[in-house]
């Protein structure tokens, strides 16, 4: 049975400075993903694109924040983050 895989679910990889140690030690990757996708879709896309075996996927929604600039206050957009743990 063929599955339809939408590769537009992954927006980009997310790599702050803290994540570099986790990538080396725990085989963890972090992606910025589409807000309406679920864990199974993320698992399928990562396995399809990168040809790796995924152990576990954890997701969280990063809420919008109130920021200030010279024109006044504005809100950032909320987005979804996916933690992908790879098998050894």
C-alpha cells in the first residue's frame, strides 16, 4: 500500500546553540513543522527524506510573544516544534 507523503510538513531545521550537544549525545534533531501535522506524519516524512529510523517524535507548540519596536507593540506568530529521536 502506497502512502502519500507531503514533504512540505517540515519547514526547516531548528538549531540553537544548546541543541548542538544534544545532537551529538542523544541523536536528537529539532524541526520547525506545520502547525496542523501530527506525530505520525512527521515520523513518515523524516524517515522518507533522510533515510533514517526514528525512535520517537515529541511535539510542542511555541506560543506567540508580545514584542516591542519603534512602531509599538506586535505579536510574533505561534509555531510548532518537533523533537525527533533517532535509533542508534
